């Protein structure tokens, strides 16, 4: 079978390769064998290839934060999934045609679109937890986020607006505004620029802006920290700028703003498996209702992983890049 593998850290498209590997073999009693249908290439995967992610696997390694596949064989003690079920493996080595996983480490999905299922584990769940875990948001409250046309950003808009929470969304190009406003129902979309803080203040008026969600770091963190109300919270979850989060001490000291971080992996490792299953069932149902969806720009076969990785690293994409390892 084929897998995507890298032998050293470096420029993602240069270090990744599609190689032949041995079949995983029959599953043990508590394992399932999964045939992978699709996986997205996420910024975290590109950071893993360049050696800049939280975890640096031992080389040579495969990778892949998420995927969707079907159970094609199950061990004798497996009772949570059956052959034919669509599942998300919770491991981070999913860029393969087939893999074994402990049955306790897979999430069974409802019937749903394969592409959206491939993107369910990371971005919708990240948006879900960031929306729920840091401040209580009531109907009519507001939040602000940057990189709003990203996968996480679109999921966050859809979830927030479906709960009556208004979203102020910062992007860096105007051509994504119709998508965000008309298709995702965002309350406000602004292009980043020198007067962004004043523009946000005009929109907020006497309203309450409790939460800032930052995918970028650098000066973008400072902007959100200035925009949120006194005692507001800014949650950084991404390093798109590749720079440390900047924050003005006036906001920290005199206005009591808190800057904190979020990493889905830490949440998934701590949460009870039943609670996690329930969240993914709910997220899957929201996909099936059409509330959650992320556009796909292009799909590639596994053999073209280098081009796929290069494509995923481009700015100004109109959606995610997906790989279909089994055609
Ligand atoms: N902490 C966690 O648990 C967690 C979970 C999921 C994702 N993330 C992080 O969340 C971020 C978004 O991930 P995703 O999968 O949603 O992304 P995505 O769908 O692949 O989209 C990438 C987005 O980043 C924007 N962007 C790229 N570089 C930028 C920069 N230097 N300044 C401003 N915007 C920039 C792009 O804007 P254009 O379209 O204008 O190019 C686009 O909106 C990534 O940093 C990812 O690592 C973290």
C-alpha cells in the first residue's frame, strides 16, 4: 500500500513523498483496520513537516492530523463500531491508504458527506470548544475573530450565528466577503487595515464584546486585545504570522484583558470518550443540516501528495485541499 512519508524536516513540498509500505495486517482483538477515504491538508500538517509543530515525530514518519475512513476489519473484542462504518481515527498518522487503530480511538460518524467528514475532527471541534469554553455567550453578545475565511473561522461563524451570537470578522482580502456574509451569515466583515480598531469600536457601540479569537499571533493579537471589552478574553489558537503574540500592557494591566491559548489535542486527550462522541454526533448533524460546511478547492490522489502539499500552502485559496488515498 501507499503512504505519505517524510525522512527529514524542511520545506513541506520538498520533504513529503508518496512511498510503498507494507500492509498493516490483521487487527488485534481491540483494533480496527480502516481504509482511508479522504484527508485534508491543514496548516498543522505543514508545520509538522517543517518541524515547527508542537510534536516532532521520530523520522521517518507519516503524519496527518485527521481523516475519514471506513472500517474494513474488526478484532473479536470490538463492539463500538462494525465493518462498513465511517469513522474518524483520533491518531495523527492518517496520510495512508490503510491503518490499524485501537477501536477506543475511533469516532463513529453518522451518514454524511465524505469530504465534510474528513474535515470534522479538527476545525469544527476547535470552533465548538473555543465558543463554549472561555466565556458565557448569550444571544445578542458579540465575538471578534481574525482569519475569518479559514476553515476554523467559517465553522466559528456558523456555530456562533446559529446560537444568536454576532460575529465581527477580520479578513485580509475583500473577495471573501460575499462568502462570509451571505453564505455563512456573518454579522460584520472587515478588511484588516490601520483603522481596524476604530471600525470595530463603531460596530460594537454600547454592545458587549467579550471574546477575541486569534489565529494569527504577532500584532493581530494586540488588535483583538484592544477591541475586546474590559476583562475580556483573547484566545490564541494559531501561529499563522509565525511571530509571538503581541499585547499592550495597557490592555493587560489597566483593562484586565486575559490572553490564553487553545489546542484541540489537549482537550481531546482530557475529555471523556462518551462526551467526545456526543460532540462529534452533534457536529455531524450540523453538517447534515447544512449549518456547518467548508468549501473544498481541489482534491488530489495520494501519489500527488507533493503538489497537494504545495497547493495547501498557498495563500488566497477558496477552500481546503483534500487527498483521496484510495481514489
Ligand atoms: N489550536 C488548535 O487546536 C487548532 C485547531 C485547528 C486549526 N488551528 C490553526 O488555525 C489556523 C487556521 O487553520 P485552518 O485549517 O482553519 O486554515 P485554512 O482553512 O487552511 O485557511 C488558512 C487561513 O489562514 C489565513 N492566513 C494564512 N496566513 C496568514 C497570515 N500571515 N495572516 C493572516 N491570515 C493568514 C488565510 O487567509 P487567505 O485566504 O487570505 O490566504 C486563510 O484564511 C491555523 O493556524 C491552524 O494551525 C489550530
